[in-house]
C-alpha cells in the first residue's frame, strides 16, 4: 500500500528534554491512524514535525513523496496545503469572522476570485454541519462549534492529509461523538489520510483503521483496530487500563 507519510529514525529534543529517539512510522495513504500515549510524551510534536513547524534533530520525514526534513521555510507552503492541521484549541483568529477564518488558507495558498473563495467557505462549513454561520465570531461559538470551524478551515485548501491534534479534548460526549463521526465521514467521502493524536482510547477505536502507541520516545507498536479492540498487546492493554506503559511488546 502506498505511503502518505514516512518517518524514519527521527530524534527530537528541546534542550535537555528528549522527545524522540529513533522514531519510525509509516502512515498508509487513505487510512486513519490514531497515535495514542500518556500525557507529556510528545504526541503533538509529531504533527508539528510533519508540517515543518518543528525540525528534526536527526532522521527524515517524507510527506506525500516530498522530503521535508531540510526543506526551506519558503517551500513548505505546498506541504502545508497538502497536509492541513486541526490544532488542539482550534486556533481561530478572534478578530476575524468565521468565514474569514475558514478562508484564511485559501488566501494563503491560492489566488481565487472572491466569489470562488466564498463558495468554498460555504461548502466546507456545510461539510462540518455548520452552514450559514460565516458572519459569526469565534467568541460566539461553543467549544464543539470552534472545533468544527477549525476543521472547515483545514478542509478548505483541499488537503490530502489531515492532522488532528486532540480533536475531542474538552468536549462533552455529544460533541465528542459528532467530531469522531466527522473524522470518519470525511475520510471515507474525501479519501484523505488522517492522523489523529489522542489520549482517548474510545475515540481512537471509533475513528482509526490502525492504532499506534507512542512510548519511551518512539512508536512502541502499531496494530489494527480490530486487534486493539479485542486482543490488545500487553503494552496497549496497560495503557487502556491507565497503567504505566513500558517497553515490553507482544
């Protein structure tokens, strides 16, 4: 199966804090991969490395066939169009309307006529179940609505890969279910590759084709959803029980 994201022997540290040592991971084109692990292990850093917001100390990352490891900032725009990110807090601009927030990536990556931009904004808001709210401000939105507007903004440039950073954190059960359903439906309808960072195993099992466990500064294991749900390896089972995860694998 074709690989959408290839991560090879990656090291990353912030000062004395070593995040990754020899991390390897392949994400298949068209799949949804959930990356889980305890808090503080650097799950979100992985997404920022993929789109060049952080740089690796060693190793390499290939996104959509492009080696982004040492790619100059001036050339990362196309990578960020292909691999869009939904940030944990949605990261909406409070000074902008919802419509302008969703259009932000279009203005950054394309030179479309205004009418075409507005049509795309309306299409993306409809796709996340929020039609007609272009004139609203982020301050007027609930937490779940903000997440969905952030997802509409990620969708607008037509990405091949969507990176979700803790998409259900802070949401009530109804909104958690709605976001999980959106992730699954968009993956099926658009054929996008999705990487979902989460500490919520129930969400991981709801959306993922495969589940990767991040532990001890590397990907400890990758299993398909069926095995994760019915016969998880010992390290994954310990994580699911809320116990310490060690290096032992099944």
